C-alpha cells in the first residue's frame, strides 16, 4: 500500500513493494522479536507504510503486550510503545511512514508482560524507491 493523501516524500516511478511477516513464541515476562529482516542494499530508500499485529493463541492478551518497531535496534519514535492491536495480519493498518535505508535491519520487538507465553505474529508492508539510472 502506497499512501497518496498524506505521504510527504517525493518518489519516482521505479518502486518495488515489500511484505515481510513472521512470528515467534514469546514466553511470559520476557521479550522477543516477531519479525526481523535485513533489507537489501540495492535501493535508494524505503518506506514502511502498513502494519498488522496478531497473537495466534489468545487475542485478549494484547492488554499484556507491548510492541515496538525498530530500525537497526533503535525503536522508531512513533512506534516504540504500541499497546493493543494495530491492524490485523489479514487487514493491516496504514501507519506514519518509517524511512529505511539499504542494509538496515528492521524488526518488530515484543514484550510479553502476561502470565503465559504466546505466539506473536507481525506484518510490515511498504516499498523501496530506486534511483533512476
């Protein structure tokens, strides 16, 4: 999804969409990474524009969960304390674009403050913007 009404950055016609998703079991009172991916090195810049979150075994556990989107280990300032479900895996939610660069490591970090472990799933979508040659 490429937002058109609020997207503040210029982009050329040479883009490629991406859709990263994954999951991980995070035990009670611990942290883990649901999605972790190293971006390719052949684009000018990228933008994460869509997010979906889910807990496979117990959707009510969002009340005990804290999510953060990190770029190179640093939480994004707009998405460092996501409490509750922001978009579904099957119907992700448009977010404020997060700029990423070639070879960045992008991940969704989960803190499970509940009494039981859960299987967390995250989905990040966006696009790469290539320079014209």
